[in-house]
C-alpha cells in the first residue's frame, strides 16, 4: 500500500473515531478543513440552529467543482451486537469496520486525499474546487445542505458540478453512479368519523371503513409510466393508526401516513390534486397535511457524467450503470441551483446496519476515481 493510499485509510479511521451522531459533527469538519486550508482553501462555517455546516472553497473562478457530503451518522444501535465498538475503527480481513465507514466517512476521506493529490500535480488548475459538508443529512435535513444552498444562492454563488459521496455502489465500487433521484412527497391524513359502541353501528361512523375504499383505490392507480431513467411513480401507505385499544369501541378518527416516490413524469402538485380529488369523491371528512421531502432531479448527460464514467473505466476497467434508484439524498437540494449532480461512493450493503464496514481497497479505488474526475474537469 502506498503512502497516498494509506493516507485515505488513516483519515477514514480518524473520522470514524469521532462520534458524530446527527446533528453532532464532533470535530470532523475542522479536521477536514485544516487539511484543505493547507492547500489554500478558505473555510466558511455556517451554523444553523443545532447544525454545523461548512463551505470550503479554493479559487474564485468558474467552473466550480463541489464535493458534497455529511459528517453525521445514524446511531450505532445496540453496541453489544457489534463485533467491535462502533466508534473504534477496526480492520478485519481487508474491511474497515465502524459506524460511518461506508456512509459516508470513507467518501469524505477519499475526497480530501484526492484533492490533495490533484492540487499537488495541478497547482494552477482551472476554475475552483469547493466542499459543502453538513452534519444534518441523516436527521431532519432542515438546517444542513438546504440552508447552505440558500445562503449561496442569495449571493449568487453557483456550483457547476456537484459530486455527492453517498454510497452508490452495489457489488463493487463504481459499478453504479446515481445520476438522479425520485421526488418524495408525504401525506399525513386524518379521516374523521363518529365514535360509538360497536353494538350500535348505526349510531357511529367508522372512519376506518370509510377510508378503506379510497386507500384501496389510491394503491391501485398507475400514476405514470416512468421513463428511461425513472421507474413509475409509487404510492405506499406507511402507517395506519386508529382506535382506543378497546374491542367494543368504534374509533372517532383514523390517522394514515403515506408517501409518493415520483418520477419526472409527474409533479407534486398533480399528485396532490389527484389524491384530494379521490378523497373528496369518496365523501370523506378529513384533514391532510403534505410534506415536500424533495423534488426529483436528473443529470442525464454532460461533462460531469462523462468525467465520472471515464474515471471509473480508467481506474477499475468497467463501465458503471447510471441509475436513479434508492431513497433521497442531499443532491435534491443541489440540483435546483442548476448544477450537474452525481452520487458516487462505496458499496451500500452495510449502511445503517450493525457492523457497518467498507472495503479498504475500495476506498483506495474511490480516491483514484475522485482524483481522475478532478483531472478530467479541471486539469489544464
């Protein structure tokens, strides 16, 4: 293992050892910014409520390449279920174990080391390099990347390309690039009825019975056909709660939560209109609150896609798939600015699980990929 490659492993270990459960950063961002400032980057720390974010940039010219990611991790779960302590990074048979190893402290380390290597070779590179790092991706995501983007937009500071280090790979590092994500729209529905005794149903109004046909209809609708990049829009009920706990009481209301993961073939406004039309057609008395979790985005082609595909081919000698599967990411906040956005990171098989781990050789390959992407876009 070369010194450059071992630098990735050492930094990943240092980051994992910091217990940065959302929204805590636990010193991860200062660790990264210190390394970057030594290269000429300027750090701007942005604290919004309980969340620490940083915008670190070298240069003031266009185009702007931005590495984006998060230092926060999900809770470890029961510590005694882990093979090794979750915040004590441990090497086992070629894998580095620890909370955040794959999601996404390994990616953060690869970003920093790749940048160090690139600037050492290309000190007079084109444009600017930036890092947008938050500690609020795994949690409420309201005081993190979205607030930083708002700040940058208010002063018309734009990114040309944004590479998010989420664990995009499936079987081997670089086999999948996420070049978009579906939109996410959640509904919080309360259907009203009249509470009463089950022996006197004519004196009650059962909201579960009333809501069921409408929910059944919503679950059977084909909302769109999808397209070349997105599967068809899906509707899923996630929670139903109703009743007093007694078997002889008709409940007075029922609480139903559902979510759409939707393609670019439909808008959130269209989905809302159709849902409310169906509920009205069934004569329901209801309250319905909507939450916009993220708009769909797609980087179908362009300089960033070409640079990333070529970097992977040159590093591991296979061509990645371009997919939009999976959940949401902070890419949904970056794409509306007009930036080309991709997600590229290690394998996601163990993320959020007990004994999360990452292949050490994958970290080294990922660092090479990130460096080659910088070269493909910014080297003179």
